[in-house]
């Protein structure tokens, strides 16, 4: 198999499951954490390796692997590799091109990179995707051919779920990166605190399952990941401890996963304390974008680009937490009226770049 984003939180867990299931790792792609990539190369001995930046070539210990550089390098690597399974665990918009190319190469796309669906779901064969996101794995687990009334996914509430509302705007990265339940990469941890992660996941659910009747609730323990309400009045729920190895194992080998104790079972006595609370817009203003995005999912390109760019500035302590939602909303007001068909990767990448440049200028003007 091939692991893109191998040095990240999902990538490392995917390699752990690959070892447990004795799967050969043919190719790895990483960003700039070359020391961890070198360790992974020593352990897994891949035939192919891709890195994001040619300046890191000097530190790379490829041990005979053929080396590729950049997004186009990943695509070339996908063409040459013979593996049929690609786990895309790259973070951000950089994951879209490899997702498209995985399907172009007729390989199976196991997708953690939810930004691929947010910024380009209409260009992907979404029925052929295996989701690596706890909520979408939960929906897949529960899905039957009975008529569905509504899909429900849960949110932990993120780092600021108990912060006084008036104090949230002034928060900085040190507090935003403290997720109560999950250990994840920096960007998704910030997206969880702002509830953008749930907006992304609602779009992800729309693209994967084809329903627009989707709602999210806060479930603080992250032990219920998804529920399906059926037309007949039944509701089913997926319970599991918060551990991404479960969806990853199913993406790698569903038959082995079902026959293996991947994670311990839940303590059923906890279930009595589970509550589902609505997501308040005073605490999570970005959740207010839900209906607009379901109405016109291509707005996801603008939301994704402005959010990703604003987070990059936030992680450099150039803006406060409250600016994230303001920047996304302003970007939408500027770019949504000019939205075009976006019927190619090139068109999407061009709009993504325009939105980012606009955000940089806006942030610069706010600072100076
Ligand atoms: P991390 O930040 O931990 O990892 C991101 C990975 O992407 C790293 O390997 C990084 O490399 C690599 N990367 C970044 N930019 C590039 C690039 N331009 N080219 C190649 N590789 C690149 O993130 P997570 O693992 O937490 O998340 C990955 C994706 O999975 C995200 O889209 C996230 O939303 C999604 N996801 C994550 C979950 C989680 O529990 N973590 C749950 C559900 C979904 P390097 O570090 O070497 O720079
Ligand atoms: Mg999730």
C-alpha cells in the first residue's frame, strides 16, 4: 500500500496497522519532517518516497528508494507504484491533487484528507472512496438499505467548549491546540475548536452518502461518532472509544479488521452519562455556514482556502482565534458572488490561490 502524509498523526497510525496486518508499504510521502520519514524508510523499506520540498533532499536517507518531490512528484509516484490502495493522510488543500490522481490511476482511495472533498468533491468518484474519519466510518458502519430520514454526526466541542464565550475571541494557539479527547495534527485541532471541522465533515458526509439531511450535535466524550435516523422511527448509533486505528484498520483490510480486537470495547456504564447538545452559534459562529454550504457545496473552495490560510497565520501568532471566523465570512462575501463552474482541478486551484492572496492582504492590513 501507499501512505501519503506518513509522518502525521493518521499516517503514523496507518503504518502501525500496516505492520499489524503484515501489509507491505510500497511508497511513502511526507512534508518536511525528514527525521521521522528517515526512520519510517529504515523500518518499512519502501520502493518509492516523496517529499514536499527539494531543499530537504540533502537530509533524506532514501536507502535505495526512488525519490520524488512536490505534488507533481506524488502524482508521478502514484503512476509508477503497483499498489492498489492509497491512504491519503496529507493535511489541507495539498491533498486534493493526489486524491484526484489516485482515482485517475484506478487505485482505491482511503481518504483522511477531508479537504479533498470540501474543495473538490464534485471531481471525485465519491462512491469509490473509503472514509477515514471517525464519524463517516460510523455512518458507513451503520448504513443499511432501509430508508434514511437523517444522518447525525457528533462533535466533541473542541478546546473552547467550556471557555466563557466573551473570552474565546482573544485565545491563541497555545490554548486552541489543547483538544479534550483526540491527539491530532495542528490544523484539525484548530478546526475542532472553531467547529469548522464539523462543517467540513457535514460536506464530507454529503459527498460520501449523498444526503443533505445532516445534523451535528456535541457529544463530549467522543464515544458516539454517528447516528442514523431511519424513516421507520428507529435510530442506530455507532459507539467506540476515540481511536482512529479503528477506521484506518477497516480502510486497510475490512475482513481482518472485523476479526481483530483493534481497540478495547467501551465501558457500557458510561453510556448513561452521554448527552447530545445543540451546537450554539454564539460559541461556534462558523457552524452557521452549514445550510449555505449544503445549498452550494462548491463554496467549499472559498471556505477551505480562507480557513487554511487564516489558520497558517494563527499558528504564527499573527491573529487571534476570533479572526478565523471573521476572515472566512469576509472571504465568502467577496468571492461567493463570483463563483464559477469550477469544473477542473486547474479552476479550483486558481480560485484557491486568489482567496489565499486576498486573505494574506487582509491579515496584513489588520496587523499594520
Ligand atoms: P498532521 O498534521 O499530523 O499530518 C499531516 C501530514 O501531511 C504530515 O505527514 C505532513 O508532513 C503531510 N504534509 C503536509 N503538507 C504536505 C505536502 N505539501 N506534501 C506532502 N505531505 C504533506 O495531520 P493529521 O494526521 O491529523 O490529519 C491528516 C488529515 O486527516 C487531515 O486532512 C485531517 O483533517 C484528517 N483527519 C485527521 C484525523 C486525526 O485524528 N488526526 C481524524 C480525521 C481526519 P510533515 O509533517 O512531514 O510536514
Ligand atoms: Mg472526524
